C-alpha cells in the first residue's frame, strides 16, 4: 500500500506541474523567455499513452517546472506553458490499470487500481537529464525496461 501512496503522491505532483500550477499566468512572468518542447515517448518499444512528462530544474536550479500529458506516445508543451532555457531532470509516469478493483471507503464506488509501469529511474529517481534551449525543442525518449 505504501507504494500506492507514493505513486499517487508523485502522480498528483506531476499532474500539477503538467497543468501549469505553481506559477502565475504567461503574462505575469517577467524573466527568461519560455521554450516549447515536443517529442515522442516509448517504454519497452511501446508508445506511452495516458502518461505524464515533467521537466524539473536540475540540481536545485530555479528553472521553471513544466510538463504535460503524453497521448498516443507524443507530448507537446507550448511555449506559453513551457520551461525557460536551462538544465532539467525529466520525470515520466504512466499509470496503467492492474485489473484489480478497489472500493472507495467513503462512497463505496469501485475503480480500477492503477500502477505506474515506468521504473523509478525515469521518474521519482530520474536519471534523465536534458538541456532546454530557447525556442522550439524536440526531445524523444525511448525508455528501455
């Protein structure tokens, strides 16, 4: 159960980043110009579908956090929601149904239990480091198992 709590805590944090939380609107930020990022993401040769990608300032840098959903193996973060140029750690999550059902203790509703299928070395303990430059960036990630 501890892994489930850790997974959902990480997933919520990444989704917050992906939805643009944690900063003012595009017009309220006065600093380095943002960059757009797009690319493809595969895991063990299969396109990631329904996952989340996040770019987090590396080694305590004060770089802007940014991210977005991965749909059909592709992501596209527009400049308005993108990070500024810098050095980033990349985190990728892909929650997939396990085939098990869990009952909500409050509502009694059953939902699919999901588990992140991407290893921690690509998210919680990510070893993925990329440099983002101003303007358009294309970054593909082919993640082996």
